[in-house]
C-alpha cells in the first residue's frame, strides 16, 4: 500500500473503532461488518461491495501489528499532509510531512530531522524503496525492494472422515470469488494449510501473498485421533472378558475387523489393529480399541441366582488391595 493511502484513509473510522482497540475487539468488529456487507449477502449491490473492500483493506492493515504501528506513526506525523505539488490548493505539498517532523525534533538544524525520517523507515522494513511508498525497485540509498502482498486468512470446518481421508473442497475468498483447496489426508483439528500466491497482490509488483486456511474438524461419535492412530472404546460383556471371545470392531469408513479378547481381559486394556488408523504422507497409524467391561443394568431372577452362586465360588482376593497398599506409601 502506498503511503498516500495511509494519509488519506482513517482505517479506525472505517471500522468504527477507537485507536486503542484490542486485537480481539478489532476482529469481532470486522467479522460483523464483513457479514453485513459481504457480496453474497448483497448480490448486485455495488455500494455494499465497495464498502466490503474498504473494511477489508482497513482490517488488513490494523490487524497486522507491524503495519498498524507504522500506520499510526505516519498518521501522527503527517496528519493532513498531501503528496501534491507545492501551491496546489494552498497546501505545502510533500514538504509538509518533513517540516512537521523537523518541528517535533527541533527543526532542520537540529540533529535528526529530514535524515531521521528516512532512517526510521530503514529500520522498520527495508528502506524507502521497500514497497510501502509505491516504488518498485531500488529504494533510498540503493537498497530495498517491492513489498510482498499481504496474507489472507480463512477457516473451514470438515467432518471427521473428510479430514482423515482427504478431499478437494471449494471455499470462497474475501472478494467473493470461489477457489479450490486440496485437503491432504490426515489433516488435524487446528492445522493450517498455506496456499502459495493466492493472497493479496503486492501494491508495487512484488510477490503475491498467501491464503492461510485453518482447519477445524468436527468430533466423531466413535473415533478420536491420537497422532496417526485412531482410538475407540469397545464394550464387552463380563463373560466375554472373563472367558475370552472374538468380537467385531468398526473401522473408519471400512468393513469391521475381528479381534480376539483373551480370557481375563480387564477394562482399560488396549487391543491394537495394525494399519487401520490414519493414512497420510507422514505414515499410517493403527486402530487402538480400549476394552470396557459392560455391567448389565437389569438381571432377571435366574441370572441373579447364577451370579450369586458364582460369587460364592470366585477367588476371594481383593482387587483393591494393591491400590490401598500404594496409597499408604
């Protein structure tokens, strides 16, 4: 963005916020305005589209801490200045900026002044030719270069299976134009996907910015992620756990697999199925099935009598003895 834009435009006023607004409140305000003026919500409304672009431009600067600081400094020093020829409209033109700076630092004869104005920008972003003032190459004292375009952030929410398997989806950019995003297999909740060269263009012929998409993944009713592994809890009956059994366990988007539950399997034991987890470029995970012994909620008379007879015959060891002993240590 050229500095002239920063002199001319009050981005705080565009968004209707105070200069000291926090990053969180700034984002909240922007999202509200973006929903109100988005082209999808106002089809064919040129004024709404222009307003949407205006608030997007303001947010892009104020949401970037470095750009916001520089914007505030430029506005503070050059409030009311214009890059016009001397005498046009009665204004002092380009020199107004520097004269104001010199007055704040003690005038042209004081240390700093005109020279310090340039050195401030040298320290903050690559010199006067860095692209912030619209030059395409070179820069003050022969260094600097075009400014890279700003990155654009986006969010998308995927169901659990889509995130695990991968898919190409369509998102809509802030300008209302749809674009496709290839979601790699195994993308995790909160992961960011960077689309190179799909962000905002450079203001002075530099590299285009990126689109950074943050992925949110909806929970699955059965499976959870553990790295590349998939976890689930598998209920078994008391007799299956005590005597042993072969049970069926579901897999993500595939046929069930059969697992052998060994006699005497306790709750909490994990049974592993190799290669039935997440398949991704980083590898393949396993399916981890945690056994949970299910206690019947209702017993008929015959079952109760049989269980009472078993209670008389079962080993008299206390399963909590080891727990109590460790607690006393």
